[in-house]
């Protein structure tokens, strides 16, 4: 099976890996991995799912203890689009062989900020003036797709101008830093002027901003799905599909689906409170604790295998670093660090696994193996097994979660093995190159 998968996915992966745009996006995401991992730990500490934990911490550190942790989490997650723009811009400049890579990356970041909303009419003070400034909502994962587009386009234009000698040349003897700064002046001006007009064009449309355009265009296919038999399957499929392209899927799909999830959950709560039978299957608890384990794509099984059976150093270390956060449903380190984003090898299991979980959970609930989830609303960070029992009040739900976790591991295994072997070959090739350099001596260079 691995050979067949290698025949199909290998050439595709090799072709995509040589694509400068996709390589820049992949490497750009890798740059932010350390920040994301540390932010995940702070998020885990501030949302540890133990009853009375918040009150206990508040007694020791004061009622605002979580706000300080939230500052780190906000930088790590709510500013991911800013980091992506800068990192992808830098990596794309490296792919294009630009000498002034940092200038190109900064121009990409500035271009992103130019088209980002700075006035918010929904927030008006007593004097009737709208709030001016940037919103975290536009800097988080909701803006990451736009950040990728702008980073690639802006650096591409910068490179075009730079390589056509549209630069200011200074006399010899001028310090290199000053020379590079002036050389980037005209290319930077061209890029910024273009995005200045892009912002004006979007402002003249009903969307108002590029962020709104991307957001609404992505949401459009979701409108009208509503409440139907395929409700949860469609929700899980679309959420993971968006995640594959670097967009926080639930941030997009929850605009439509979350209110329905919440309403169904509250109806079950009211029914249980009145002593009536609960009838709604697709509650928030069902979605959080039966369809996904370890975050979008149900990657907990993948992380466990990476940590304990991975052979390449990259797979093993990332798995071990990500496992504590993955147990509590935080998988950004895997999404952007493995990476899963735009990785053709991981596309099939990443999208398929939550769908399979959902279908099996629907069958288990329909035949009565597990009860319908109650109106209890647990933190999404509640670990597997604990969550199954608490959301249903039945140990059969724990058994179902264990079965689903095993199924997830089976679905991910062949694709992980394929990726692990690929990374092993890369590590061996790098080690061989290092050995060749170590074996060099001055005698080899003499005639």
C-alpha cells in the first residue's frame, strides 16, 4: 500500500516541493513554529480543564491571573497573520534569490497593514467617533489566507522592480546597509502604491476591505446548509478543508454552524431539566469530543504515533513537543509545523479522519450504544476519555472514543510512514553532505 501511495503522491509532492510559492508558504509557517508552541503552552495553562482550577489559581495569583497568560497567547495566535506575512515574504524573497530579503519581507508586512481595516464603525464612542486602530480579529487565523496572497504578490512585485534595476544607485564607498536601503526605496514604493490603490478599490465595493471579501467569499458555500442529516459531516469536512489551506476552519464555519450547535445543546439541556428525553444529536459536545481529538483533523492519534513510532528526528521531536498540547485539543504546532497546511501527503487522512469519526459516532448514537450528549457545555480543552464520560454520563462513550482514536491512528499511519521516510532520506542526505565536508582537507585542494 505504501508503494502504491508513493507512486501516486510521491511525484505530486516532489513537484509541489519545487514550487517556489508553495515552498515559501511552507517554510514561512515553519518560522512561526517556536512562537506557536510556546503560545500553546500558555493557552493550556490558562484553560486547564479541571473543576475549580480557575478559582484555585485566582486565590493564589489574583482574579486577573489569566489575563497575563492571555497576552502571550494573543501574540502567538491572534497575530499569526502578521507573522505569516513577514515570514512567507522573507522565504519567498530567498526563493527568488533577492539580496535584500528583509526589506522585501517588511514591504510585504506593510502591504498587509495597508489593506487591513483601521477604522471600525461598529465601535463608536460617546462623541460619535469610530475607533481607529488595528483589530486582533484581522491579524489572527481569519486573515492568514489573505496574508499568504499579499506576501507572495508584494514580494513578487518587489523582485520584479529590483531585478529590472529600478533602484537608486549610490557611489562606491557608501556603507552596504545604506546602499541596500536606498536600493529598496523605489521597489518598496511601487508595491505600497499598488496596495494603496487595492485598498481604495475594495473600499469602493460592498465588501469594504480585502479581509471582508476573502471572508465572505469563503463563507458563501456554507450559507443555507442549516440543519439536516448531513449537518455534522459537512461541518467537519469544511472545517478541515479550510484548515488544510491555512485558514482556521471553525473560525469560518462557526459563523453559521456554532449558533445551531449552541441552540441544539441548549434544547437538550432544557429537555433534561424538564425530565424529558433529549433528541438533538449534533450538540457542541458531540462535535468537540466525538468528531475531533487533538484539534482540527483529529490529529491526536497522529501526534501519538509521531512521538512514539516516528523514526526521523523531525517527526519524533515535533511529536513529543506537540503531544502535551495535543492531549488538550491544541494542534497548531502540527498544522503549521509538520506541516499539514498545503501538504499533499497529509490531505487525505486530515480531511477524511474527522468525517469517519463523525459517521461512526452517528451510527453509535443511532443504535443506542452511546446516549445523546447532554446540554453540559465543557471546555474544548477537555482531554479525551474524561470528555466522553462527562458529556454523556456513560462509560460507553469512553469506549467509543478509544475505538475512534484507534481508527484515527490506522487512517493516519500509512501517510505518516510515507512522510517519515521522506524526512529520513532528507536527514540522511544532509548528514552525508556534512560528512563529505568534514572529510575535506587542505591536501585535497593542493595540486
